C-alpha cells in the first residue's frame, strides 16, 4: 500500500513542479526564452473576475436541501405570495428535530380556508387510534405513522374536519416518511419563506 502511495506521489511530482511555470505561461508571464505577454494576463482577468463575482453573489442566496422528501437539491428565496404547491422554508423547533431549531423545506399543500380533514386509523385488535389520513378537500395529503425511523413515538395531528384558519398553511411533501404538518400541525404564514427550485 505504501509502495503504491510512493509511486503515485513520484509520478505526480514532475507535474506539480511544472505547475508554476505553466500557470505563468497561461497568464502571460515570462518563462524561459518566452517574453512576458501582459495581454494574456488581462484576458484571463476579464474572464475570471466576472465569474468569481457572480459566484460570490449567487452562492449565499442558494440553500442546499438536505431532506429526501423534497424533489430539489438547492433552492433560493422567491418573493411573492405563497400559492398551493410552492416550496416554503421555515425554522422548526421540535423534539424529533433535535435540541436546536432547524431550517426545513416543504411544500404548501393546504391553504387558509381550505377544508383539512383527518380520518383516524384504528387498530383491528383493540380499536386504538394508530394514526390518521389527511385530506385537503378531496386531495389526499398523506398518512401519519405511529413510530419514526429510529423507533421513536410520533404524536400525530388531531384535526377532525374543518377549514384551516386564516394565517395558517399545512405543509408537507409526497414522501410517506416525511416529517411535516401531519405531526406538528399547520404553520403560521409569517414563519414561511417562499422558495423556488434551483437544482
């Protein structure tokens, strides 16, 4: 193993050693018997500086999505009113999420005034409620589960059958194991930031 590392380093060394000279030539510097070419350096700057500036301004505006429940790898803030199906981001404080608030991205699935309906699922053995199915009007939103992936007990939203109040949105995703309003309930609109997919 050490021999392979040594041979690899030995093969790379000439290329690493030649790198400063090649970089100087690429940027228009004097190398060997070749005179300096400042125009090449200025052309390089004209390409590199705008790209660096665009990257510097764009990267802070993009947020990487860590959840598999959303069909996006990266999102950015998108001004405007939140509509049904929009991506939204907010800070979630919940024991399942850990001791500190975390930033989560979901979709707005049921809006204020729309009828949110919960249908309880009961055990065939003792009739105890084990979870619920959720609907926005006639559209199925998802089912709650009694336990999380790590075996922790999940308390689900008890809602019944009535409209969402003004100022609240039910958030979720298509993922059956997503942790969303099925467990922590509708979220106040002012806590939500409208987002759009970048990747």
